């Protein structure tokens, strides 16, 4: 039976390599539309948690996970589970190590899948990476390990677009860009993802799809850097940057709203644009100046926030050392517990190095997964706010009651404009 027919009647065996913020929602959704799905996860603790019906990804509830398990979704760390796959999707991390792309997770996934790759099967890479990775790196690994050559198997790239905590655009409601190494591969991959999401956007080559993902996040990164730098100068000019942004956003064309903050975090913005800059530098010998400038601005925002906080305390005849500082938010964005690359963590580290007595409130962050910050976590209560010397708003979680903060905190630094419209003692970014 052809792979096209297997996809049509949902008899294809699908393997999703990596069960994190990207891979788990994909695996569960694939199960929901009727496929037999293996969620391969090297971390045995994680695969065990999933097998017991306990999700560690906010976008997949325990109930939704248990429903998937009941349908036959199989989370596992057993390599034998990869046998006889028809479609494999690689959703593994692609971190930076000393400013260089680390593709070792992709390479390892490719080697694992290669030993099980059969003629007529399909491999799709989802991990964010630089243009050329799918065909220049992954394909040779698959072919060396399997003995196959294209067109004996199908290959493509479809960038992940997961936005943790976004209720309006979950995985299935977000358009999916797809590509293939040739027309036949694109047809297969398009057919598969059309069953999973509301809209599929085919592009001509894998490199185009890889660059699409980097463009999306570089666009955000550069524009956030722009408003961050504007916020620095607006403060020195005694101009309220938030009111300026509100006014500019009334223009119905030619302007898109971006807001300043304490820095950027998560699995995309601190990393993805650097992949593009690295590729341009290594392959073409040029500097991607916009990305390098945006990195410089955004990377220094935590330091700027600490500096503003120091001046705020100095105005009260206090020093940072010995001050009780309550940070509201460890996550990198509102409504999620994802604190990867979070500027809040860097701000906490800098303050503690200066001798501050730091505590952190984040109702979305699981203390068991907060590493060295677990002892600092406290509940968000009126008492916690009242007994601090200064409250620093770093994340606009809906649980952070602005009225309570404004009326109770002795001193506030608001880096997210959470206290918009409230009178409070302190300052804002």
C-alpha cells in the first residue's frame, strides 16, 4: 500500500521524535485524528510521566493526554518502537553552544531513524535550524544509516510554530508551512499535515521553509529590540514610552505593535535569529548587522532593569544589598510556565550577586522543574507583596492583581506596564 493511501485511511504509523513543547502537542494531535502514534523521548523520566498520564507541557492537559493514551498513543524511550514507521517527525531541541548552532540532537535523531528507514517512508524535520540543514545534514545521515537514496524515501521540512500558552492559536489552529525535497515529498507531507491543522502553506524548497521560520522570529526579535532601545531613551527624555506606543498603534496601516520589556526569552527569540546570523557569516562571510544589533540590545535589558532598580532604591536611601526584592514572574511570557532563557532568571542572578534577598512569585512555574530557583519561589499573596522592600513586575501573568500590587507594595518597578491606569509608588520601564 502506498504512503498516500496509508495517510488517507489513517493506517500509517507515525513516530514523533522528541516529546517537549513542540513534539508532544504534535503527537497528541496526530493521535486525535486517528493515527497510530509513537512519541519517542530519550528522557526516561519524561516518557514515564507521559505513560502514566501526567503531562509536563501546559498546552497538553492531563485529560487530553490520557485520552490520547486510550487511543493508543505510545510514549516510550525504547528504540525498538521506531521499527516500521511510515512517517517520522523530528521535533528535538536545537540550542546554541558558545554562540554556535548545536545540531547534535538532530544528528542523533537522524541516526536512530536511519536504522529503521524503509523505502516509501517519510521523514520530516520540524526543529528550528539554518537553511540547508534538511538536505545537507539530515539527508546524508539518513542515507548512510539506511543504505537508501532519494527518491527511495520522502524528506521534508515543516517549521514548528508553537506559541506556549496561546489559547487563540493552539497547534491545530496555526497555519503550517510545509516543504519537501521534491514534488512527491511535498505532496505526501502536505497531505499529512492537512489532517492535523486548519491551514497548510506549501513552499517550493526545504531551504525556503527553514528560512521562513527564522524570518518570523528575527522580525519579532528586531522589532522588540527597537522598542526596547526606544524605552531606554524615552526614560532619559522623560517621555512615557507606553503612551507613545498606544498612540502609534492607532494607525490602521503601516505599524505593528511591539512592547518593551526586561529582555527576551523562550525557545525562539534568544536563539533563532543567531542561527540565521551564523549561517550568513559562515556561508557568505557577511555580518547580519540587524540581528547582531538586536542581540546586543535585548541581551542587555536585564542589566538595564537592574540598573533602574538600583536607582529607584537609591532614591529611597536604600541599597540593593540587603533589600527584600520580590520578582513577579520567572517565565519568559505571560500565561505560561516556560522559563527557558527567561530574562527574569538573569535579573534574579544579578540581584543576588549584589546581595539582594530575592524571592520569586510565578503561579505557572512548577517548583519541581524550576532548578536552582525552587527555593526562591513563594505564593502570590498580599502579605508577600507588603513585606517586600520593592516589587519588580517582570511578567504580566493574569494572576498578578494590579490593584493589590499598586495599593500594597511599598515600592514598584513595572517593566511590563501591568499597572497601567493605577497610581503606585515607584517607576515603570
